[in-house]
């Protein structure tokens, strides 16, 4: 069984390393870097935690050194229920590992035609009606025309946040 440790902001790696040095199995799930990230770049080295501020610790059944976990540098608390550490089943962690190990499917977006009405679903222009203008030279970005201040303004957005209007 696994327990959940809540860490201080940006201390996940430090806490994981400390607990691993004391022979505890630690799992801090991370997302793979994005598809447009160059290997070795700053974005490639940045951690993309699945649960920022939390990590999972597997402890032996008769574990008595909870003080080691509670007082580890960077630990805020161990999540608990009724005074004892909460547990997460092994199957949940196994499923999480499988999901994160599976290759991310390439983003597909609906092909729009020039002049087609679309709606922007997320971001600062969420729920704004627009007109599809054109695909850009990248597969993920498109240009749409948004009516602002009495005129059509070209805006570049991620194609995944568009849907056909109607």
C-alpha cells in the first residue's frame, strides 16, 4: 500500500530523493515533455508533475519510522484519515504508471475550411465566435478572425481549442 505525502512548493524532487535514501519506495508521477520541446532545452529539464506538491510513498507493512517521513525536509504533512496515514491501493498506482507510460497520441484537430464559423473554447477568448482563416506552418496553430472593436482581427490560437460553431 502507498501513502500520500504533501510537500512544500517545488520540493517534490528533494523529498523523493531524501525518502529514497532511507530505503522507501517513492513515486512522483511526471508528464513527459511536450512534443515541441527540444531535448536538453530549459522546458525539457523542467518537471511537469501530475500532482504538484504530492508524491506517493510505499512503506513496509510494519513501518514504525513515520517520524522520518513527517520531519523530512520539504514535507508539509502525510495525508491521513482517522489519525492514521491514508492508503492508496497498489492497483491505482499501477494504473497511473501504465497511463503515463503509454505514448501520447498526436493531437488531431478537425480540419476547418476558410470562412467557416468556429468557437474558441478555452483561453482568454473563451466562447468567442470567430471565423476560421487558415492553417499555419505548424500542425497545432491556426489563424482565426475575431470581431473586436468593430473590425475583424487576426488571432493565432491552438487548433485543439476550436470547435465548429452551431
